[in-house]
C-alpha cells in the first residue's frame, strides 16, 4: 500500500498552500500546466482542474499555447483507442498556422517525424510491425541471464562500502547496461548512452548536446550492424521485411532507448523508495502478502513514468468528457491524473494488487511495445538486490528525498541507503561479470532457480 500520490512521500506541504498551482491562473483564466508551482505539486493541480472542469480540462502550455488535458481514466482510454484522435502533429492548428515560435520548447516533443509514435494508419502499421516483431525476437532466457549478471556486477561494486545512492549506482545503470546489450551497443558505451538519454529527458542546458551524442552513436551503430549484423535489435530492424531505411532504424533505436531507459530507471527507483519508506508497503512484501509484480503495478498506478503525453490531436470536431473539441486541438493524455481518477479509485489507499489497468504503458495502437522488457529488468533486478542486501536502510529522512520534474515527467534524484558491508563474492558461472558484449547466438539455458529470499513469495 502506498501513500496517495497527491500527498507524496517526501513532501510535507499541504494540498493547496498559497502560491500552489491550484491558485495560479493566466490572464485569460486558464491554468498553466508548466512552471515551478505546477510542477512542484502536479496532483494538486490535477484535482483542482478536475473539480473545475470534470474529466477534460483546458490548460495553457509554454508560450500561452492552449491545449486540453484529459483527466479521466475512461476518457484517456477513449483518446488512446479512437481514430478521432491522431498522433500526427500535422493535424495541429498551431503547426498549420505556424503560430509556434522557432524556439518553442514544444517543438522537440511534437515536431512530426516518420516514427512509430508519431504516425497513424498504414505507415504506423508498417513501422510498428518492424518494432514489435524485432522486440519479440529477444530471447527471454538470455535476457534474464544478462539482467542477473549486470545486477550482480553493480551490487558487487558497492556492497563492500556499506552505503550507496541506489538511483546513481543501480536504478539508472542497470537499464542502460541491459538495454544497450539487447540493442547491440558495445558494453563500454552503455553507461555513456544511459547518461546522455537521462540528460536529454531532463531538459537541461546540455540536453541538445546529449541528443546529438545519442544520434551520432546510433548512426555509427547502424553502419556497423549493416556490415556486421549480430543477434540484436539494431540488426533485426535492418533486415525486417517492412523495409526500414537506415535513417528510420537509427531514429527508432533512439526513440526506443528513451522509451526504455528513463521509464525503467524511474520504475526501479520508485519501487525501491516505496520499500524503504512506506512501512505498510514493506510489511506486505516481507510478510508474503504481495508479489513483486504486484508491487510494480502499484507503483505504476501511483507513479507513472510519464505524467503527461502531449502527442494527440483531434482529426475533426468531436466531444470528449462533455467538452466540445475542435479539429486540430491538442488533446494531451493525462496518465498520472487518469490513474487517480475517483471514478475508478475512490480510495487511493486501497492496494492495487494484480490490477494492470493503469495507464502507464498506454493502450490501443500506440501501447508501449517494450513494456515487458522494462518490467523484466525492474523485477529481476530489484528481487536480486533485496535478496543480496536484505538490510537496506534509508540514510536520510523521507522528507529529505527530492523529486524533480517537468509537466511531462518526474524523477527521484537520489536514494541514499546504508547496509551491512559485504565482502566481494567470487564470480560464479552464469551470474558473474559478463564477457564481451557480443554474446554468442543461439538459446542460452535459463539460470538455475534460486530462492526469492524473505522478501517475496512466488506466484
């Protein structure tokens, strides 16, 4: 069980203090979705908007750009599944009219590209088939072996110190190592790629430079795999019958990296935070009343990796949640708001064990195709960490934990812990340090079953 997200752990602020987003309005009466106040207490803003407008609320984005924010769970699903709403930003009247400034921070997010996330119809089907069928070729046994190997390596690197920041040394590094291995990226480049993607998503001054670094590395990867294909996602995309160009392969690899690394890192960090800070949550785990998959789902309900997805536009005049939506209007998916919709969660303290109807991975034609990869990394990695280091203790107070974010996403900046120092174990075949990044092809037998320790019961 977790603390309701509109009163997040680590924050002792009241729900609607003076200066909070619930009290902020632009000159035209619409509430801005961006800025320090809105981003500091997003759930307070969602609830105020819900109270004022219902399931669909008008808001303002950077530069005074108007948009609709979908707050209802059912209404979010309707937008995700209905052809009345497109992922192609060329429908947007702001694009057709050229009303966005050249330096608008909305452009990097919404500018149309021939990507699976930004297309519809036959073109989307062609690109999605290439992505989903290539991801389906990932060998699940070998994937688990690599997750176990890299988790063991990371734990070995900090276990002797008796203290660590689990965000820096574990939550962000593990997805980078595993995902890059599956994509065909050299092991020695994995952490560099992971850091660059994290910087891109953070949106700081160096985000553009980090994006250029990732694009350059993906360009080099595609050229290399075209000459020397391997058993990896980059190679599979290049030879897929859908006939992707080298540019399309490069851009989809970049998109897949962003979609895989940041959400998985946040899922790991937020789950570990819950274990360490919420006594009810930790008690359920150690008491055997909750499986780790249940725990991950509960975190996905309360802390979706993305809060808002601003990539839907109305293809014609329509109605949604009682509101009249005009053709060309931006209709943003409010994943975090929809996950706490009182219509489906009247009591936020009720555990969501086994309920996977959250909005975190989307639904419909654009449902996240790589969600199983992220869940596998989080589940196996956290399981092994808690088994190897069962006495993890937060080394600061809960109130000192810091969450930063934008109107689109939020991330935990650190999770400092202490524990009993451990001697570095000798590497064991199958769980020690991996060899070269280019693993041999073929099916690798799964590692021997191991005890789940005192933390989790089996399904």
